[in-house]
C-alpha cells in the first residue's frame, strides 16, 4: 500500500519528510504538500510535523553526498512547486545518498534530466523577474514593485536586488503567493501586506505614488516606442521574449 | 525639468540611435561598493523587447543628431531633412539615473552625431560618463561610442569611465566606404579602436602587478557592419569580421541588415526588404567561429563566397565534408561533437557529462535536446539502428529540407513570388 506523507509546503517540511522516510524505513511512498495533496481510496496518509533539527540533519547528509550544484539544484527545483517535484527530488537524493558519488549530471536518468530542466525553468523565471520588475516610487520614497511569477522565485532575487539597489529602500511583492521582500537599507526581510489587494488591479494608485512617477512611466513608454524598428516587426519573437502573462506589470506594454 | 521638451528630445534621439544593434550589458565586472547605486557583474539583462524582438537593455540614445558628415547609409546624415535635437549633459545623466532606479535599464548606451569635430563630440560623451560615475556614484553599465578620429587622450579617459567602447565600421569593404561615405576613411575608424585595444592590454597587465589599477573598458570593444548596402559577398563580410576578432580582440561584431532610409541611387531603394535571413546566417557563421572551433576558410572561400540561404552554415559545411562522418557520440572528442549539424554547444556539454555514466542511445540524445532531423544522418550512438544508407550530399540536403520547416520558409517563397506585395512581413 502506498503511503502519502503530507508536509506543510516549506523547504524544511520537505526535508523533514525525507527524514521520516528513512526513519520509518518506508518504501512505497510519495511526498506531497498540503495544498496540492491528492489521495485515493487505496492510499494511507500521514502528516509530517516540520522539525528544523531533522531538516538540518537531512541537509547535512545531502551536503556530504552532493556537489554544490547538486544542492543548489535541489533547492531551485523545489521552488518550482510543480506537481510531483518532491518525488523526483527524493529519487535524486536517494541515489546520491546510496551511491556516494555526484549523480547530478547523469542525464541518462530521466528523473535527473527532469531536475536539470526544471532548474533551468526556475532560473529563467528568476532572470525574468530580474528584468521585468518595475519599481514605482511611493510618496514616502520607497521603490515598490508587484509581480506574480510562475514559480516561487522571490528568495532567489534577494542577492541581485540588494547588491544593485543598495542605496534605496525597495519592496518586491508576490501577489500570487501574497508575500514580499523588503530592503530597509540594512537587510532584506520577508513581509506580508494587509492591503495587498489594493495593488492587484493595474490602476495607477495615484494616492500611493509620486506625481513624478507617472512622468517617468510615460517617458519610458515613449522610449520603448521610439526604439522600435517598424520595418523589422516580428511579433512571434516579441511574444517569445515577453509572454503576455507578464504584460500587466510592464508599463511599456500597458494600453493606457 | 521641462518634461514635454525632454519627451520630444527622447523621441528624436532614441529614434536616431535605434539602428545601432548592440544592446549588450554583459561581460563587465563593476561591483557595488559602500552601498552606492548599481552594479554590472557579468550577466546581461534584457529588461524588455521591442516589437521587432530586439533586446532592450540600455537607454540607447544620441547626444545629438546634428552631424557634419553626409554618409549615404545614415539617417542622421547632414543632407537629410529631419528634426534635429540635442540633449544637455545633465539631462542625459538625470534620465539615466531615473530609469535605472526603476529597474527599466542596465545602463546607458550613448552615441552621437558629430558636431563641430571628432574631439569636441567625444569630449561631451566622456563628460556624461564621468558625471555618472563621479557625481552620481553610478556603477551600472556604460557603453560609449568612440568617435572616428578622436584623440588618444580622450579615448584613454573614455575607457576609464565606460564598460564598453565601440566604433562601427559600417561598410565591410573599403571600396564600399569610398562610395557611400566619401568624407570618411577607414584609418579614422581604426585609430581609436587600436588605442583602446592597447590600453586594455596595458591596464590588464598592470592590474596583475598593482591591484589598485583602475579597470579600463572591462566589457571590451565591439563594432557593427551594415549588410546589403554595398553589394558585398558573405565572404567579404566574414573575413573582415574575422580580422577584427583577431587583430582588435573584439568582444562582438554585429551585423545589421540595411534598412532603406534614402532615395540615394547608390543604395537599395526604399521598400526593399531588410535582409533578415542573410543576417541570421551571418550570425550563425559568427558563432561557428567563436564557439565551435571553425576557421572562416572552412566555411567561406573562393569556391563558396556566399552562405546557402536554405540551410544553416554548419549543415552546409558538413554536406561538403561527408568523409568526416558519422561521428560516434560515445567516443568522439569535443571538437568533433561540435561539428555535428543539429548539435549545439549546450548539448555537447551535456553529452560529455552524461556519457561518463552510461553509453547514450537515441532516446537519451533526444531527451537531451539535440535536433534529430539533422543530427541523425551524421552520427552513431549506442544502438544498432543508424542511418546506414550511403547518400550523396544533394540527396541528404533534400531529405533534410523535406522533413523540416524553417521559420524563414515564407522568405524563401516570397523570393519566388515576384508579384507579392512588398509589405509582406518576412518572418512570422
């Protein structure tokens, strides 16, 4: 009988689940986050209680068995939140621990090739956010941007934005997952806004932002138009680079 | 700031700057120290893409489009009846900072029409870069155009503030340049290029000894050629390009299909299609030279002065050298793997890593992502099935073409259809 381990969706929770698999010597097992858990009649399920100590021990074990890339790959693929990614990662972790060699590049193994593809997808989404974040200055001098990335990439953005915008306060807010990262000129912390719905529509929110802001947005839009070469129009290529789902956050693509 | 006036200037001077293809913001190494503004640490970022699909990474503008030269191919030429404008130094600085802080751009690409003389123009460009670095503590990316004929001292100073410098040689052959830009000579282009190259070498060697040596144009130099304005062959273009890569250690050579902007009888008429397919084939060749270990003489030579338009240059080379195939995926060295049509450098890397664990078969290779429709005729792997039939190059070519569809197929058919409207977009 297949056993389902249901964890809380956090990375520590996932690692705790792996601890439990080894601890209870489970063989036919699948790991699922609470909000995506599917169960059928023949399965039994049990809830994983997230335990930082257990998670830490598993991470230590992985660190010894995997290369640095292998480790980063686990974390990045986890952030994809794709269905079944936990089991794919568990396959990789199990092989690493058993074989004691770096198997991260064994692309002949379908699951491992899948991880490398998912890591690439997550990396691409992270890079898109580096590019598509559009800050608007609020009346209290803070630079504020909203996003809703396909994958949970906010944790991967911190380093880049912190070292680039070191002299300005900024917030990047993930509307899909309802949390954000905030840089206060010292450090980056995670925040949850009470009125995040106010930013959900693409209204200009005149009450939050400075008047200058509208001017820069329109200058940028003008620039975007002027730099285009009409006789080379290539809509397919344009959409490939800037898929429509990102347009709502790009001032140059908004109709008004 | 008078926003309406700025807006108008921005429209004119961005429009005039757009024919410069380069928008690279990569390859620099300027870190952000002491919590200042910006960095450019190697990886380029395209913040958006124009509707023609080109990356927008930098605020790309001219300082002014007033120009004393009259180059036939240039939209800013003296004799062209267009609106002229000029930015003040401070206006460019303010605009760059405002756009940068909002994460619109990676930095500034500043070029200019030549007013008064080369040095006066270059001096003004350097002034903008200096202000950004010293007054605004800006560590983002700066690309300055080297003005042909600018003095050595100015070029030395420019490299201390800029990440990249570029001079566009524009016309691939000297005879073409004489015809289309009689007031310019090639030496004027080469002079600042040579100076920058030498400074880069010198600063690099000093930096090895003295760590505090400032960085000089860390992202190197680039140049650009217009394609299809002066009846040059592909070989002429690519040999010029190979010369610049070798002699001037260029980071990039860009190829820009000529966009008709003038009724001048020396140039293709207005309405002529932009040669985008040709441009694409040239870039493919450029990549073969820089990343795949090809020598230009293998691809273009006296017998083959032009690239084939219906197949890519690597496939074209392979069909002329069938004696070098098939390549064994599980044994061949990297250099040979890179020569298989349909196998890119990313796949080469993956193959080399994956074959350490097991012998790879067709299924593995497909999953890794190589283009089977071309590759399968040129390789063997861990399988008894392989393309064993002996075919001639012509047979192979028609077989491959019949099994694939090119994104440029429309371009091929419009070339046949003389009566189709000129407005037909060629790549969709």
